[in-house]
C-alpha cells in the first residue's frame, strides 16, 4: 500500500492568525496508517484535483443506514469496474448521497471519498484487515503513534479509549480519523445504533462531514484542493488522492 506523508512541524518565528488556523486544521486531520516515506518537497506529477464522479444510482427502497441508499446493481457493477470492495463502495456512495441532501453546496463525490479511503487504508484492507458484512474493520485498524518523529506530535487525548494508546494519539479505522476528529464528527452512519470509527459507514460520513466543514464547492479545483489539504496538507497526499479518485471516476464510466 502506498502511504501519504504526514506533514507536521511549526514554522519558526511569529505565526499570523491565518497560519495558526491552517496549522490547527492539520493537527485535527486524520493521519495515515503508515509512516511517511520519501522527499515530498517537490510538486508530484499527476492530477492535483478530482473532477466530480457520476451520481450513484439511488436504491428504490432505502433503509436507515447510508449503505442502503445505493442501488445494488450500480454498486456491483462499479465495484467490478474499479476494484473497490462493494462494502466500502456503498459507504462512500451513500455518504456522498447523504451530504448531497444535507449540504448540497459541498458537492462531495463518492470518488473523492473512495480516493481518501484508498490512500488511508486500501478500503479497510490495510495489514490484512477487511470489512465484514456490517462494515466493520476486522481486525481493527490503528495508525502509527503520533509521537513527533515523522509525524505531528499529539499526546494522548482520549485515555486510549478510541485508539488503544495512552501515551500518544493514533489515527483509527478505514478513514484514519484521530480521536479529536472523531469526537468532533462522530456519527452513526450505518443506522445500527452504534458510532464506531472502525465502521466504514460511520467513518465515511464523519470524513465527509469533516471535508465539507473544511471547504465547499468540491466540484471545483479550488474547493476540492482546500478540502483535501485540510484532511492532510501534503502535496503528495493530495496528488495521490486525486489520482485514485480520477481513476475511479474514469473506470466507473
């Protein structure tokens, strides 16, 4: 699995208000399950934003969870075309459909959420994990300790209740949400009465909420780049998510 660089560090000297706000967005953003690698100071090759994907086909009789919003035939065909597991795909598509109803000005696409999920955890398949029928990562996915080595330093904020680490925070689940982000955007996306960042339905909606809080008009280059940069500010991360999202859009047709 290719891993995004986790960019951290504070520019020396006095920081203006705009820089402080930008830094806080980075510190509250999810982090990858893998440590960074390579020099990412140069602008990477490839796409730097993802035009919106086609709108998923809605289910005729949806249930309570976001995953039930999506037509089964569309999901099966799109999963076969893109290689995204069906269980992850219906979460991404359902979350995008949910945000389209709740916050239409955001205009987040399923392919963008799929691009984030691909880079963060290979759609819940990182290190031998997989998504069960309920959308839960089994075994649970935990990122590296954010100990300030090659990451931002974030000391424990949850007493290890979310990430199992009482010394440093770790990103958790298929969308790699840090405890603070999860506490801000926790949600029962799957409609099962449980809020769990290890569940792809809950995590996909929480990630969509976070991205749409960070930026709107994600069908434009500026809006899309602002949202993804809030999730992770690395140029390489942005390019990797864009490449994955563009590929999924093209493969889905």
